[in-house]
C-alpha cells in the first residue's frame, strides 16, 4: 500500500492505474485487508471510489491518504470501507472511516470519525452525494482540530421523515 495524497489517488484512478484485477495493483490502490477473493477487489474499489473521487476539499485532497478494508462480520455479508488518514503526524481526531453497505448500519453510507468517537456514527445517509456533502463540509472543523462537532447531523431522509410527521 502506497501512502499517496487523495488528490494523487484521484489522478491515478482517473488514469486507470487501479483498474486491473491484479492483486499487486489493488494493493497499490490501497487495499490493506480483505476476506473476499483477490479478483473481486477491483469491483469493490470501483464502488468505494465514488466517495474518494467526490472529495473536493483541498485540505483532505492534499493532507490525507486512503486505504480500503473488506470486512467479514460474524454474521451477515462482507462489506467494505474506505479510511481517510492524515499523511503526516498524529491522527489527533482527524481520522475517519466511510462504510458502504454494512449489514449493521441503517443506511447505505455511514461515517465514523475519531473526533466524534467510534461508538456511534457521525452521519448516515442513503446516497453518496449526501455523504460527500458532509465530508467536504466537515473539513474546516478538522483543520482547526475541533475534537467534537457541536451536534451530530442526521441524514436528509431522516429530517424529511420527521418533517412529514
């Protein structure tokens, strides 16, 4: 696994550098741990790439790297996550994990952050666009090193359902 900035990762992904099913190529893309077959990694990367490719915040683009994990729960199907870790220095509350299709979560996309604690999700949603909006707006808090958000936001779907009641 190579620790390249998210911006560099995006450039390489766009260039097709990670499209091969070759195990070494997928490790270069950032796969660190997996339980699925090696030749399934490229397809799983394609699905997770939506969140990485949607990062637009300059701080995350230049100061973070990503790595990927395929998880095997005791019960339920395999699921994947992408982890965003600072390129340099300590995590200091800046590490975060975006999970896709976990059988243990209520929505398709879930984010856990170190700054919010890993006991409960900071944000959940049904689509990648809402997740990206959250990630790209949480970065300024991360720059300042704010350890905890004032209030964990809820997904737009939950707000709409509450408003309809």
